[in-house]
């Protein structure tokens, strides 16, 4: 495949480019949490254990910049903000689910190997 240039960066494969959108520790959990519909920030934070406020804000901004998440501000008192997935992000869900299933299988295999080693 020919190299792909986007935002002044060269990508050598479609996998590398896709991972620039959904890769990292927190992007996929954010997308999974929003898969069933829009969430407010606090609900999103509660849905993703161990993520810090700084990291969640960073990931939400990055996903919004990449057209994966929309941020809607409701003009009420107090103001309410909801985050939702775009169609682009919805298309990533089958790939994320496949990675999640693969990760679970690897964890089971590793846990089994650790048990066998201890025996």
C-alpha cells in the first residue's frame, strides 16, 4: 500500500491510521461507554474506572477533534454537557469489540499458564 499522509504525518498502513483514532489506554473505553447513547461527563467518568479527570478531558478533546465524539451544551441552569458518538465512531465499535474479545482470551490463556506454572 502507498504511504498515506494526514495532518503532516505519514502512515504506513491502515491499521496504524485506525489506531491513531482509537488507540491508547483510554479512547476505546470512552467509545465503549458512549456506545449505548450520550452521557454527561460525570456518568462517563463513573463508567470508566481508573481514568483521571485530566486524561478523560484530554481524550474527549482529541476524539472530538477527530470527529469521533460530539459535545452538546444545554443552555440551562446549571449548564449540562453531553458527549455522544458520531457515525465515524460507531463504525469502530465492531473492531473494538473484536480487540476486547481477543484481549479477554489472551488474559484467560495467561492466567491459565500462570496457574500451570505454580502447580
